[in-house]
């Protein structure tokens, strides 16, 4: 009773921390009388916490005794399994921590990673640690319950991939772009080399040998090249709200390289799903992407043209979704 009275006198402060390769983002929401009175985000050049970040966080934790620190798990050994039993069938149980979800799935992560998080943030304390798969499931809950599809959460250096058939988990994998960057770089270099080989040196071309009519005829073959980008629309989504297409014609080469790496990782994971006898594989034609990093149009193009998938992209604010997860825990 006293606690409830105090909650009416103080605001609730939600501090959400997402680390990346060289930086961390802190997202703060202050909730007063059920309404968000303040929301702001700030980045710091640290993977854990430094003096500037500590000062910023304490500025808000000192506002109210009802403050909650939430961290997004970035363990390299984490995942989502289609059972709460027989965990050893899928992964080594000795060094992991598991949580049974809805009495039929298991989220797991490396036990040492949880200890590291608590140690790294001991100066501010940690109330909640969430798996990216929990965010992915919540974000696409309506589709997971009704579709046979692949679901992706894209982060700067990681991809959370799961496959559901009408709420039944078939497969999941947490993909680390850094661990697989060498192979992807080699493949991308090969493609770029092939493009170089196909380029023309105009100094070596004899214009007298070119038949003008023949050239015009050959160009007609490319009149419908834009059709290559067209894909099947998925009726459940309104184009205005949920299907996100990049409008940028010229993408930086770094973005193209990164998206090609993502494509290779996704392709390999789906192939593993089809060939691993431990999983109930079914042919999948749809893929839903929660995009937190503003991918280029190329990843969508690769998935559509190389794997013949129907692709839907939704923008996601990872920090706001993480905050909402913390709020749900308090209800």
C-alpha cells in the first residue's frame, strides 16, 4: 500500500542501454501519472560505461527512487530453441542460462555474459536484461501467430533470425557479422573483381566495327529492367505504414558490402534450417524484417532476386521497444 502511494508521488524513470561495437546508446523515458513526460537519447564512446555516461545516467536515477536499468543482451552465444526440454539436443547446457517461454520455447544465453553485464554496470545496477529474440517476437507478434515466415531483427553487428509456422517455432539463430566477416569479404571481393573483368576499356574499342542497328536492338532487351525490382505485395500491410522502401538511388559502397554480408549470413542460416534434421523444416516464402539500422535497398533486392522471398521491412526503434519491454515487466 505504501509503495502504491509513493508511486503516485514519484515519476518512473526507465533507462535503457544498447551497446554497439564502439559505442553505447542510452535512451531515457520519464513517466509521470501514466504519461511520458520526458524522452531523450544520447550516445557515448564506450562499449560498457564511462564517466560521462555514468554522470548522465545518475542525473535521471536521482530524480526518483523508482528507476529501472535495462540492458539488451549482446552475448555471442545466445539463441531461441523450439522446446523447454532436451536442451542438450540443440546446444551445450553446461555454460548457458535458459528461460522457458510460454511453456514451449527456451531463450538461452551464455551464463558468463550475464555475470559480465552485472559486473560492467555495477555502478548503476541492472534490473532487466532482455534477449533480442524477445523484442523480435513482440514486434511481429501478429504475423508470428498467423504466418509461416522468417523473422529478422537487424542490428549494427548482429542478426536475430527465427522461423515460425503459425506461432510454432521451427528454428532460430543469432548471427554475428564480425565472426563471419572474412568469408563474406572474400565473396564480395570476388563479385567486384568479376564486375571489373566485365568493364570495357574504351581505348581498345574500334567504333568502326560496331553495328548501330544491332546496338539499338540489344538495348531493347533492357527496357523492362525495372521489373527486376518488383515483388509480390503482402496484403496484410499497408504500403503507407509498414512496407519501407529505400528511395536512395546511389548507396555508399560500404552499405552495399554490409548488406551483402547480411544476405550471405541469412542465406546460410536458412540453408542450415533446411538441412538440419533436428528441426522440422518447411519451405518458407515470406520474410519480415525489423530494421533498426536503416539498411539500403540492396538487402531486400538480394533476398527477392536470389532467394525468391516476399520481403516486408518495418522500421523499429530498438531503444523504445526495449523500454516497452521493461514497462511490461512492471505490470
